[in-house]
C-alpha cells in the first residue's frame, strides 16, 4: 500500500473509533470498556509468557494492585460512606502512580521469577493471587474489605470523565461516564499496542526471546539473563496495572471478587487463544474471553434453543460456558499457535497460491 | 486510489450522516394523571431482576426466580398494579461483579427499580449507578453493613440481630448461662462477620465467651472447628455459613460426641440438607433463626405462598430463603409501587419515596413482623422466627412460637462498631 491510502486508513479508523459512542448503547460501551482493560493487561501477559517464556498465574494480583492503587491514590481524602480515605492526588498522577506501584510489585517478585522456571514459576506466582485476596479482604482501611471502594472518576485538565463536570452533549447524545471513558480506553489501548509491538521487534525483545529459547546461549551472547527476566516481569506487571486502572474506571466501584484466581486463568486463556507472544493475538483473545459471556447473556432472549433467564433448560450463561470451553479446545486442537498463527498461516497460503 | 479508500470514505460518511443514532428520552411523561418515567408506561411496569443463575448460588437463584414468577403471575392475573401489568427483565450475574455491572447497564434504562439483587459485593458494585438513577433495590441479603442506605430495601432484619436473638434463644431454652462459652463458626466476608458483630454484642451483655472459627466457602470439612469447640468446652454453636458446612458440622459434632445445640442464620439452611447423611444429626440439634418464615408457619401469607407454589411447581422444593424470599421481596416492591401509583407518581423517585412512606407493611407472615421502611439507617424490622429441623415439615423447618425479638436486639445500635 502506498503512503497516502495508508494514512487514509489510519484517519478512517480514528474517525470510526471516535464516532462509535454516538451509536453504541451503554451495554456495549460497558462491555467494550471491560474488554479494553483486559486487552492492556493481556498484552502484558503475552509479552511475559510468549516472548520472555515465564509462566505467571499472578496477573490478577498485579491487575488488582493497579486498580486498588488508583482508587487509593485518587480517592478523596476524607473517609465517607463511599469507602475508605485516599490520598486525593490528581487522577493522571494517580494513574501513573498506580502503574508504577504495579511495576514495583512486579520488580519485588522478580528475584523469585528469575530463579524459578516454567510450571514451578506458575505455582510460585499463584501464591500472590491468594495473598492478594486475603489482603484485599482484610486491609479494610485501604481496600474497604468486601464492600469494596469507590473509584474516583478520571479527569484531565478540568475535564471530568464522569456523567457531568462539565455536561456534554454531542449530536443530541448526552456524553456520560461510559462515552467519555471510551476515548480514554481507546487511547490507552493504542499506546499499549504500539509500545508492545515495538518492544517485541526491538533489541530487548529479541534478547528476551533468546533467553526464552536458551538461557545459556543468551548468556553466551552477552545478554544479562537475570536482568532481562526481571525487566520482563516488571514491564508485564506495569501493563497489568494499567489494565487494572482501566478496569477500575469501567466499574466505578471495585470489590475483591473481581480479582480472584479465575481472572488469572482468564488472562492465560486470552494469551493462549490469541497465540502466545502476539500482541494483536492477545488483544483478540482478551475481547473474546471478556465479551463472549456478556454478549451471549445479552442475546439470551433472542437466541434460539436458549432458555430465558429463570426458566428451565440451558440458559445463556451455561451456554456461554460451553462455547467458551469449546473455543479453547478448538484453538488448542486446530491452531496451536493461536488466532494470530491462524491469520499468519492463511496469509502465507494466499501468497503461495498467488505465486503458483 | 484503491478500493479501500472508497470503502472507508463511505463508512465514515454513513456514520456522519446517521449521527445521533441514540438519543435520550428520559423525560417525565404522564398518563392517566399518573407521572411515569423509565420502566413505567400507561399499561406496564418493568422491574429488573439480577439473580445468580450460573455461579455458586445458582440453585438458590433458580429457586428465587420461581418465587418471583409465582407472585407476579398471580398479581398480573388479578389485574396488576393500578391497571398496569408487571413485567420482569431478568439477567444472570453468575455472582460475578463484572457480569453484574454489564447486565445492569443493559437493563437499567428500561426498569423502574431492581426487584432482586443477589450478593453484597454485586450490590456494592451497582450502588453508585443505582443511587444516581434514584432506583430502589431489593437486596437479597441481610447484612447491616449496607445501612444506612436510601436505595436499598432489606426483607426483614439483619444477621447481627439474628445472632443476638439466637443467643437469647439459647439462654431461654437451652440452659446457656452467664460465664458459658459459645462457639461461632462463620464465613469470612459480610454475612459471617456481620453475624459475629451481633454475637459479640450479646456475649458482652451476658458475660459469655465466644470462640471464633472463621472459614471460607471453600472449606467443607469442619473437623478442625469441631475439635477447637470441644477443647473450649462450648455449650452451644452459632453457625453463619452455608449448607455444605452445616452438613459437615452436624455430622462431625455427632461423631465426636459434641452434643450441643447449633443455631444457624437463615442462609445456613436449605431443605436439600435433609437428603444428606447428616439429616439425622441435623434433626436432633439444628435450629434456624431468620426473618423469613419457616414454611409450616400457620400465617395466612405463608400458607397462600405454599399452596400456590405446590400448584405451580409440583416437583419443586420450596425454601424459606429462596422462593419465599423472592415472593416476599415482590410483596415489598408491590406495596411500594401501589403506593406510588396512589400518589400519582410512578417515576423512580416517586417509587423510592413511596417505599420510605411504608411504616407498617404486613406481608401476611412471610417476613417476621410489620415492616417499617421510613428510616434508611435501620432495617425494617427486628423480629425473627425461630425454627427447628423437622423432616416431615414443608421446607424441613418447624416454627417454634411466634416471631419475636430480645431486649438486647431492641437496644442494639447499628453502625458497624
């Protein structure tokens, strides 16, 4: 493609993304926001698992650090009925702070991740999720315990990403919290994808892949294995933290149940379905895993064969579990390298066919 | 220029031309002199239901939907609420806050209020939006931590009051005396910890010693807890966990010769427990203290429910905190909506105000006592039913005496600490 049309495609994509909140109902915006949070965090995990070759089941923990970190840093200074007190920092500073916090948590864990490999690292990191759950339930002065904590809306230069402050109506569509957050989410996802892709193709990315494929070979090439492994864990945690902030903003109020062991499994599934190591694949996997149950639930009334909620028979939520499970099995059977591998192979087949 | 160019330009233009795809029409309409708003029209009233139909509480969630259907079907047959038919919009939450928030976004524009929300963490996650949209929310839970709250309606009294009354029951009927020791087995989280607040309060009043055993829903073997209770020489056990733990507790206690009464909060019982091997042990020493009526209660409301249930679901098992709860919750919503219609204001705010104007709602006995919703910082009642397990009773529970409450429970102050 030549330069001009390529720029046009980019402009087109931007315009479509910018215009979508005019059309999407709040359910779709909410689903999209949850997906965006998952995309950012899943990219972090695919870098860790696919590129650096470290299996981590602690991703939900780092997502929680980001989410609760933002809620605490940005929260109002007085404790009220909405939950415990925070530091009252400006939202942008709180966002950066929460991501940094998640990074620090990852860096603190990296001595372990540097020493333990494969399935053992997975089990070692699993402990963090349960530790996190215990802390979230019991450190009530920061996390609010099981009642959770309200998340201060994001704001930038006096413009609040909330339902008012200031009131905003575009083409007769009132712009509320979800519509405004859509743009924040889109920008953060774009940044995460851009940075992730560059990282994979850059010198550190290649170094990490070398570490994954053979630590001794990597060391022979002059790569500081321990340092690179620690860096990969830290970057991955920061991605998780940013995804957590976005998820927290999408919720409006966060509770410990959202960051349990199942979320860690979900992230792993996203990465596997998408194809470990592929940034685009992780994004696709994140959308698939996050949105599928919600969308199937949404259409439960109109899909044939599915019972209305509360009626007898197989309901939408059971069906979505079956589809979810079947999709994972299908991907593992027919596309070992995930959705991204599927796309890549179909492209190379096209090229071959055009050569014949 | 490539074809792609044209395609994109076309899409962009189409989007731009068709702008304002969604508008807003939340305006206050009026029909037949009654102000209506989101979820209400001249001939329908729509309520949102957010039960758990696929998560850990799925069996109970399904039972709840049976109770809700039972009530509203009968109501609609009898002409509905001031000539309006009541429709339900049900979405499964799977006991997952993320699913619940998405489900809420999906239905919130079309409902006047939430007829049932299961789970405190889910309720917490929904509250900011519910508050902003002035909806009422029937909370399928009995924790006083949610108080004070303008939007939430609790069906009866709270776990802490139940626990205080449980101790009172033990002192009156089972020879528990000042200076005695009571074991309290409870869940980590809102339900168990709320009940513990109550038992500690009562223990303080009567110079009792509480031996705490905190567990999580994943724990199903109570051997350790029973051993600890035995060592401490408990005279009775309070139980604020779920049926699987109840079966283990009663079974292990019997085999270890820990022969003391067990008094549970409402969620600690399900009729299905009678099909477990622990049924015999439970029938001997298991009691339940709850604001929801045991199903063999003679009151008119409970008998009406039971007759209707057996007709509609001949193969089903009615339960106090499943189908009867949702039935009673529907009674509360019905009363608020009827009152709002009398006030000629079926907007969300109108329904919320109508709810708070109810000071002596009589559910016919499905919920203990007359319900007073005027003070958002108090539960609507402090009365409880006490029941014991009996295999041949409907729902497996036989009521003991009239609903009542102790002096301690009357003077108990809410506010967490």
